[in-house]
């Protein structure tokens, strides 16, 4: 089923109407009803009762996201939420590493006592805790120096800040955030691929696929790095939409208007 992004958004946020100074456009945007005058919504094209939200020349009409732009904004906000959630979890991991670096001896004693209690139970189920990869990895961390763990915590915190900044910028559809997301995500792709060669998991595969699709989609849809005409084509597209917003809502084609 095809999604009507315009009406879907208007149902959630309300209509946006505009009174242009050009007479031929005003006639197409205004209608008289038994309940009073109505104005055509700049987003979905339906008529809404009441006074228009703004007025002025057609060229100054607000740039209201519509159609494909709304779909792109929805996808960007999905990515923004994913980045923000990931950033929060990385912050928690950084705090955990920091706390561990300051209490390593106490954690080691607790871990050794915990393993001693679980060892007979694990042996009953024919599982050797002493040769467990997970246990071995945890025991290795006890050998790390305090300075090393601090550096890891700082690196995680920096990574988390980048993820959260990406999320905020993508939520508001900022172009700098799109560049940051593409560059930062592409930079970590080799590491994610290397991790898959070490151990395959559905979570790692899903993360890698999402990141690759995000890089390709943002770079192509937003014309980054000179793709599809680059910034000039992107600005021309947005500028054209801004100038023709009222004409489009009025159901007039560009050629008819120029004629």
C-alpha cells in the first residue's frame, strides 16, 4: 500500500495555508463554503477552514516538506533515533569501563568468588568455565593497566558524542549532519567487516547492513560529495520547490504559469 506522506503528516501536525498576493493564485487557493472560507493546504492540497496561516508573495511562501521530501525526512529521523539510542548505550559502556578501571581489584575478587561458586554447577552440565572464551576475555581485562582502560573509556565517550550529535543533526535534517553521518559511518565499516570475520552474529550483520544502506541512501538522496549534481543541484531543487510551492498546491504546472 502506497503511503500518502502529505495527508499522513497533516493528520498529525495540521494543515498549513497561505494567502498569496498574486490574484490568479489566490483564486485557486481559496474557496467559500457553508461554514466560511477555506484555504488549500500547502502540504496535502486539501481545503482547510479558517484564516490562512501566512500571507505574501508566492516566492515567499513557506517551504513545506511534501511527498518525497517527507519520506526522506521520515527515514532520516529513523536513522536519528537509531544513532541517539546507540550513543546512549555507548555512554553507559564508557561509564562502566571508567568505573571498572577504578575498582578493578574489587571486581576481580567478586569475579573469582562468583566463578568458584559456578564451577561445580557448570561441571555438572559438562561446561568447562576455565576454558570458556567469555571467561577468558573477562580475565584478560583484569590485566589491562588503569591508563589503558581510561583511554578506552574516553574513546567510547567520544564515539558516543559523535553518535548523539549525528542523531540530533539528522532529526533536524541538517546537511552537515548528513556529511558527518556518511563519513563517520563509512570510517567504521572496515572494522565492522573485520569483526564479522572473527565471529558472525545476526546483530553484527544487521548493523553492517543498516550502516551500508544509510551511507548509500544519504549520499545519493542528498547529493553529497558531488553525486547527482552535488550541492548546486540540491540547492536548485530546494529553491525551485520554494518558488513554486503555491503554484503546485494550486494545481498549476510550471509551463502553464510561465505561459
